[in-house]
C-alpha cells in the first residue's frame, strides 16, 4: 500500500464518520460496552475463583470432617445400610487420636438435639445460632482465628465450665461496640461467660454470618445429655492424610483419592464412615 492510498483511505474514513456521526458514536459505544462487559465478567469469575480457592485452602490440605451420613440436601431416602449405621461417639474420636500415628489433632463435635437455639444478652437477641460442643483441639483445625480473648482449655471442658466462644456475627449482634469478654449471655435457658470471640472464617461465602457459638465438649454434653449427633474433625500431619494407617494392630485406614472424597475407616472397635466435607446443609455451617 502506497502512502497516497493510505492517505486517501484515512480521508474517506474521516468523511464517513463526519457524515454519520450518530452511527459512528453507536458503533464505538457498542465496542466499549462489549469490551467492558467481557472484562467485567472475567474479573468477577477470577474473583469468585480466588474466593473459592481461599475457602478450600482455609480448611487446610490436611483436614477432614467425619459425619455419620452424607451431608447437605438429598432427595433419596436412607439406604438400608445407612439406617443400620450407629452414631459417631466421643470414643471414636479418642480411638482415632490414640491409634492413628498420622493424625496430628482430633476433635469431637457435638450438636444439640434441638432445632432452633437462641442467644440473648440484655435487650439483644440472636436467633438460630450454630451451637456446637468441641474440644480444645478444634482451634487447631484452621477455622478458629481469635479476635478477642482466648479459646477454652481442655481443663475447662473436663470441669464442664459454663464458658463460651462466639463467632463474629453473634459478637456484633449481641454486643455491637461493647467488649464482650467476661459478659454473661443466656443461651437456650443456660448462662455462659464469654471468654473469647472469633473472626469470620475464610471458609464462608459473601453474606454468610458467622453465628457459631462454641462450648466445651463436656459442658455441651452436660447441658444436652440426650444429644447423640457427633462429627469428628481430623487434622493429619503434612503429607500423611492419604495414608492414615499403621502396618499392624488396630488402626486408621484411608483409601483417599483426595482430601474431600476419601472414606476414613477405624477398624476397631467398629467402622466409621465419613461424608465429603460439607456444611450440614449450607456453607455457613461448615466450620
């Protein structure tokens, strides 16, 4: 292409734009909107992917949660095999702790045998809180980042002390800008002293509230003697999640394909079956 042809082409293009200003403006506007939309969607998808990655990483590559049944929404009835499964117990967690050399920490998690549980402090109320009874080792599973105060100790659980650690949502809902440490709250008719509060965990989605209310395991057992639903939080040593086993004697065994799909079995005294990590029914309950 010669310089003269290039000059003529540019001149013709400018004359066309001048004579069709509205069409030229709409064409440019369409290009800008289209390009901006593509960039915006790409940014949203990239951010969402980063958020999901952060959520999965927050559990740690070495952590699993054991449930009696597959958790989350289901449309089918329990199978005959599922109906015969026994409840997970504190003793199961103790056996894993004692007999699995690949396991770093284990915490039993006890759920109340009631539906909605509310928390009160003076004139402030929080409805349908997520009440759990856990052990001190729960704090090492990657879902406890203390904001104020401290986590409870094993001795407080053993002595069944009425102490509680609150999630960020409960802290804000009950105390707003007050210091909650040392305050007495009422939970389902029982009084507890607040000894610590937690930051909202990374393993939650935008808009989810951290409504965890954690009690020492044996305190929970004392207040809800009929509670039978347990889960077990297991954290393995680095690189050993896929081979939680020993070569002889009663042991843990894992046929792990990945940390989120492997079944973990305790060969003595009875099998434990675990569901893929989930959040009972929604991500906000996954701690």
